C-alpha cells in the first residue's frame, strides 16, 4: 500500500549524481509536502534537469535516497510510477502517431482501460485545443502544441505527483494561462506539483515553496516569504516597504557565483 | 525583400538591403571576418571557410565519438564495412570491366548498354536498401548560417561521396573504363569524358531522388500517394515474372549451354518487337547514351558521339535542376508540416457530465479521475487477451508506426517480391524441371532478411518517446515482449506469404523439407529476437521511420546483427546439408526443434534480464534516442 496523505509527497536525502569527474548534483536534501506547488529553480547547468530525471526514475542517483509518497523510489518502483506524471525535458512524444493515438498509447501504458482512455483523451484534446488537429501526426505539431500534448499525456492517468520540466517553454500566452488554471485546479484537489522553469514570474504566481540549486548544490529552500525575509538584509533598498520580487531573490542567492557582471563589453558589438 | 526572397532563413537577412544569397556577409562588425570585405560566390573566401569549417566539424564529431567505447566499436565496424563495400565494388567493377572488355573487343556494341544499366541500377537502388543502416549527415543544419545557396547545393550534391552507392557505382564505372580502354586504348579520353558525365549524373540523380522522397514522406497526402505508387510499382514488378519464368538458358547444365545459341535466336524472334522497342527507348536514356557515345567514337562518328554526350549532359543538368528545385525550397525555409490551422473549436464550450464546462471546471477533470482508478483498471487489463493493457498498446503503436513508414515496409516486402520473381531459378530446365530440394529453406532465409534491422534495433523508432518506457509503470521487459510478439507476428505473416509464393512458383514442397524448414524458423525466430533485444539495449540508434536518408545509423549494430543472422543461416544450412548428405531430410526437424528449445530458453532469459540491463543503461538509451542532431 502506498502512503496516505500526511507523509511527504517527495523527499530526498543526500541526493548525488556524478558523471565521471563531474558532480552534477551533490548532497541535495529537501522535502515537498502533499498539495504543494513546488518550484525548483537554478541557473543553466545548475543540476535541475539531472535532479528531476533522478526523481522520476530516468537517471540513477550515484548516492542518496528518494521517497515519493512515503515510499522509496527507483526505476523499478512500478506501483509508484503509476502515481506520478512527468513532462520530461524531451517531452517523450511519438512523432509517427496522431495526438489521440499517442494519448491512447500513454493511457494504456499507465494501465487505464480503453473506455477510460478514450473518454479522457477526448476531454484532454478539447481542453488543450488540439481536437482539431487529431489527424495530424505529432511530428508535424508546432513546439507549443507538442508541449500541450506532453502535458496532456502526463495527466491522463490522474497522477498524485506531477513533475514538470520547463512546461511553459514555447507555449503561447493563451495556452499558458489555461495550463496554469489546470495546474492550480490539480493543487486544489490535493495533487503535488514539482516544477522547473526559467520563467520566475510563473513560479512567483503559482508556487508556494521554492528550492534553488546552484552548481549542483541546494542553496535555498522554503516558502517564498521565507526566502524573501532571508535575503532582505542583503539587497539594497529592500528593508523598506518594497517587496522583493522572486527574480531579485533568485539573483541575490545565485548571483554572487552564478551571474557575475561581465568584466567588459564584447569588443565587436556596437 | 532580398533578405527573404533571396536568402531566406539562412541568416542572410542580416545583410540588409541588396544582399542576395551570395552576399551573406552581415553589417560591418557582424560579418565574422570583420573589416576586410569577404569574397562571395561558391568558391569565395566565406564559402571556402565554411567548407573548411564543415570538414573540421565532421572531424571533431568523429574524434569525439571515439572517446566512447561505442564510438570505437563504430569505427571498427565502419572500417570493416568500407572494406566489405570496397571489396564488393571491386568485384562488381572487375565483372563490369571484363564484360565491357569482351563486348568492346568483340565489337558487340549493342550489348554494351547493359553494363551501363547495371551500373546505373546499382547506383540508384543500393541506397534504398542500405539507407537506414548508413549514417548520413543532415546538411539542413547549415541553413541557420550565412551559407549561399550555391554552396549549400554543392555541399548537398557532393557531401557523402563515400556512401555505399557511390563506392559501388563508382567502382563499376571505373571497371567499365578500364575494360573499354584496354580493348580500344585510343578511346581513353572519350571514355573518361562519357563515364565522368555519367557518374556525375548518377550522383545528382540519386541525391535528387532522395531529397524529393524525403519531402514527399514528410506530408500525409504525398505520403499516401507515394505509398500507392510504391504498391503499384511492386505489383508491376510481378509482370517481370512470366518473362523470367520463360527465360531459357538459366541452367548451367551442359545441355543448356550447348543449346544457348539456338535459344538466344528463339528469344530474339519471340521477343524481338518488345526488345526492339526497349532498345529504342534505352538509347535515349543516360546509360544508353553513355554507351552509345563511346560506340559512335569507336565507329568514327564524332558528331554523333558529341551529340550523345551532349544529351547526357542535358540529363545531368536536368537532374541538377530537379535537385536544385528541392533544395531551393528547403533553403528558403519551407515548412514541411501542415500549416497550423486556427482551431475552429477553440472557443467551443465542452459539456461534461452534470455541468457546463468553463476553464475553471475543466481544469479539474484530471484530478477527478485518480490514479487509484488507474490502478483498478491496471489490475484487470494487463494481458493480451483482454485487448487492452500495455502489450496491445505497444503492438498497436508498432503497427501504426510501421504502416506509416514506407522505407520499413519496403525493407520487409522487397525480399518477398524477389522470392516470387526469382523463385523459378530453383527449377532446373533440364531433367523435366526438377526443383532444387532445398529451395524452400533458401527462399525462406532470403525472405526474412528484411527483419534484421527490426529485430536488432527494436527501440530505434521510439525517439524521445523512449522516456515514456522508463516513466510509465510498464516494465521494459513487457515493452520488449510486446515488440517481440508484434515482430513475431510479422515474421509469421512474412514466412507464410513466402511459403505460398514459393509453392506457387515451384509447386508444393517435399513434406520433410517443409517440416524441417518450419522447425528451422522456430529456431531462427527466438534466437533473432533474443540477440535483437540484446543489441537493441546495448547499441541502439535512432531511426526516423519517415525518412530514407539523413539517418544516424549504427554500423556496429548493422554488422553484428548481420553476423548473427548469418550464424543462424549457417547453422540451418549445415544441418540441412548434413541431413541431405545422409539422405534423411526428416532428421533436420528434431535437430532444429532441439535448437529451437534452446533458442526459446535464451530468449526468455534475455527478456527476464532486460529490465536490469535497460535500467542500468537508461541514461545512454535516452540520450541516444532523444538526440536530434
């Protein structure tokens, strides 16, 4: 039996991944409570995608443990995999299928029966505004359409924990608004969402808790209010009435080593 | 509009007004070279720099791959492959040269075009057979750089001159050149010119054909038309059958050889109107023109020779124009997909049970159906018999992918057609038309050759979708089992069809041979599946099922799977020959059944271990399948 509500939705302890001499993720420990919308931030190459791959079973950790819904999680934890949905970095689509065919395939891979898969496929295609494209092969979809389809595939089995790696990349503003509403709806119904994105405005609007990773190490973890108060003293002018934006918080935390001012302008650019 | 009309997407739009495709240098300071003006044109400073950069890029890609064990294996396999192609090409070249020498020295000029036609067919047909095994560099990546169209065209036409078709076709041409020159040395220069134009024509034509096929395969409507055309062609090829069936003189028997002149005479009489028409037509086609131009020079008709060569040159230009037309569209940044349509139903309200849908209410449906329900459904829907569950899902997906992949269907179907067309070779003309006793297993072995790639790279068409296999609660072994079952089903249909075709051509087989062949197939299938699963997990490569060219093949996988298939054939051949030698073909059945039992056990063991293997290698598998470069 899977753990009931009350335990953590996601828990890592000392999570580490090495690629030869390079340590991409080092000793990362955090927990995400059930029903939390959790933002996982970091500069490029900080280790976000590596972490999400380990959390979803796509990559084996070199060290450390992962628990999902209170159970140890690994590539062979098939029962647990049925409880999670993922939009991975590469979207995991099948180019030679149409969108309905792909959703049928995914639904059945997650153990849904045909009738349920059919019903949810139709609903999802309507919701994602892909119903008119049902004869088109996925390979002919635009990037944004593919993102929407990947998200549809991630939720078709009604997961309790949803991992989203850059879900809003390439999605137009209308679709992004729709997706945000859908994700918030899932949170209201008790699902947990683990989100990585570079769009800090989205994280600020949606997420209640945030963790920041830089150079493979977790450098901040907590609610946005906690992070704000934590860095307030280090940001000039933040002590007064003005609320720090997440971007300012982020830059304050990783900026020192992650984003230094260029020493000089590029000589050949006007 | 120079930036759009002339240069399109390649970045030349930066050049500002007046900059055409050949003037891709940007504004001062952005031109890369900086202050000095760049020579434009196909061999200008910029183009030469780009060619050099491309060569360096290929070199770096090559050396970087050697950093990995797989890369070293690939290098070994590629070296072996080129040696094999080179050897085959030399054999073909030697054969073509000897034949050309005999024909020219004996003044049998009317048969010389046949040698050229063989070279032409090798050049144009081999890529279709080997396209998916070859690694081909996709030059469309260059379009984001300021590459002039002429440079792009030149690169496309001549990049990859080391591919198999060029090696085989080129060596065939070289053989003809040597043969003709040895027979009539004074034709040296003219033969060089004629064969040179013929070779360049072939290079342009094969690239034009593949560029257009890739274009047609990329859109649904043209894909379906191409599919229909392919089927018509395949059926038309069967018309060759009666002609081949009645073609005498195939047997190498003494009586047959003795009767050959009379038979040739009879054929000429019987088929003379058809042959005459065919000859008249082929004279005006490139292989006929190349052969005829050499003949005209030998017969002291320089004007006619020049005319023929000129016409061959026109064909070369036509092939170049056809290729240019395709590449121009690609260069301008065409969208091969369907143009995005405005969703007519975007604003339509969707009615859900019990409520009018709004974006708010719709957003919640995903959570209404919980994973607990999925689990409930899962427990009762796991196996094939229910018509649902992951096994049938994977099989259904495989079927859909196959049905939309003409190259894959061709690879599977072509051997069947060849079995039907050439099956009668196993019937002897002498001795009352006796059938070679082992014709059935030989035809069967040939008909299953097309499965080699399907078996040994069964994850190849997954692409980025392979991640789903690791994300979903379906074990990898279940996915492999489903794929194996689907391939076994295809295999069964294929051998059944092959059996029917062979029976139609040669009559009902001997019962001992039939049961022996079935037993051999029962051995061949599981061992191929087992080896295929191992290769698929250890040396996979991404296959774009909608493309014939620009694939990233794996020579190591191709070579090793070929060797595995060869081993299965050798075992089959050895057992059959042994049993034939002891004059008891019935003996083959129990031997093969015993081997089949062992093969089945190996297959089960490999399947059982596949989860562990796949999970250990999942990052490599995902990286290999998901990469798009």
